[in-house]
């Protein structure tokens, strides 16, 4: 027999299920933005349209939120205002930065679930592993590249990746590469590496790691390694070395990082195994050897991967003088953003002041967060010297949302400890 009480329960359960579903949909759409940013939408870029689509739901939740927490966002807000005004008022830059700040506030105040963001990104990273595995099978068994990027709907700014997406062998310069470089549904290997590394860091270094998370982390690591991204291979090796050094033999509990931990017999044994595995791959797998060689060695007609990511930036810094050193030269000079690291990009456009403001949030996080989020912050700062993506809008949002998840976790723990 239906009563007002049972009817009310059904309504509440239905509302809870709808909220749960909308939270997941919002999380999935947000973590897809770094991928969708390169595609045409109906009216705007697909990434921007996705943010606009998610915004009303997040806004409704934010408006019903009491006692908003905004403290960690102060450095991000100051940076947003600075870059919008320092070289004349830029409505586009201001609007973009305010949109990003809105989503940062939504994540920090749990109107967008940071844990769901992480799990959605992890599912995408695992899907990328399976896709790359299929691409390898198709290429080396059937001698055909399985294209997974719909190049017909790419934006003009992403046209340099069409050759690689269609063949797996043509670089952004149009040259034929010496080995196969698949990247699933990402435009190039470095993109999959940059996307997967935050997920790997949190999944492997967070407290309470179990067998399932180790297997997931291994699959994500393989996705990065199989993409042949030299930067990604180095980061994967670094994260696994941190895992070996930071966990005890029993219970998988985190212990403090220190020199003594590195000298433990178990740690030395696993580091030796990792070094032997690396040496075996380097000696026996030509693709792996070529990927590592790209990092340090110059090839005909081009420098090493490190030189490619830093040489242009150094030339840009030499162009700065006088007041330009402090405030930069703005966006009036067209530069090849895809080959300029984020640090150089920011100093050239916004000067030392803008660079300091952009790193303030990360430096603050190093002292406010713990464990996996500290390591993630260090990795992001390190990446900023080799890739522009740490300062490009969508990947910056992607990275910062993960770090804000650390603030959410710390706030929950403090609340529980004080209750």
C-alpha cells in the first residue's frame, strides 16, 4: 500500500540516483575536455562546448553550497586577472580564465566530485591501453595502422597531427619516422603520456594500494611505454621507483621517503629488477631503444626530444629585455606553441611576474598537501620545462583539478579529526 511516507522515499531515492548519474556524466565530460579541445564542435571548439554543457549543473550545486572554500584558488585568481590585463584588456582571456576558475571552485567545494574525476580519467587511460594493444596487433601482424582519431573533424590548429593519426609513422614535421608510434585516440604519444601520468601517480602512490590498483597501474604504464613517448617512459619509471621506495613490505602502507628507505635490501632488489628490465628492453626491443634514443640523441635534420622542447624557449627568452623581462611581450608575436615548454611560454608572454604567479599555486600545494599529491605537483612542475600543456587551458584545468582533489581529501580528513 502506497503512503505519503513510502512515496517520499521513492522520490528521494530517484533524486539520489539522478544526482549520482549527473555527477558521473559531469566527471566523464570534464576529463574528456583535454582530448576534445582539438575537435570542432557545433558552434565552438568541442572542449569549450563541453564545459558550457556541464556548467549549469555545477552552478546549481555551487549556488546551494554554504561556506564556500576559496582560499587555495587565490593564486589562480591573481594569475587569471594578471594575464587578462597586463598587456591590455583581453575579454577572451578573461572569459576563459573565469570559466576555469568556476570549475576549480566547483571541484574544491565538491560540486564536481574529484574522486569521480579521477576514476573517469583512469577508465579512459585503461581504455587507451587496450586501444594501443589492438593497434600493435593490427600493425605488426596485419601490417595495417588502425586509425582511432577522426581526423575529419579536427580543428585547423591540430592539422599537424593528421599524418601521425592516419599512419602512425609521419611526424608533425611531415618526416617519416623510423619506428611505429601509436597513440590510441590521442593525437600523439606525448598527449597520452601527459594524460596518463597524473592518473598513474595517484593510483600507485595513494595510501592503501592493493593488487587491483597495481594491475591497473601496470596497464596504464604499458599504454605510455607502448606509445613510445620518451618523456612518458621516463616519468613511468620515476613513478614506479617512488612506489618501490615509499611502501612497506606488509600492508602496503606508506612510509616516509628518505635515503634510508632507498638503502633497504627490498628496495635495492626491486630497483635492480627495474634496471635489468629496462636494460633488457633497451637491448632487445628496437622500438623501445629508438624511443629512449629520441630523448638524448640527435637524428638527421633534427635535434633530440629535449632540444626540441627547450631550444625554441631559450631563443624566446633571449628576445626579452628591459621591462619585458618583468611583464613579458604578450601574445603579439606568433610563436609555435606546440614546441615551446610551458615555463618559457609563460615567461615570454607574461614575464617573471606572470611566471611567479603561475607557479604560486603549485608551490603552495607542496606545503599543504601530502603523499601522492605532493609527488604529482612535483611532476607537473617538472613537466612545465618540457611541454606547453601544463599551461595550456584544458590540460592546466585537468592537472589542477587533480591537485584540488588533494585539498578536498585533506579537508575531509581534518573535518573528521575535528569532529
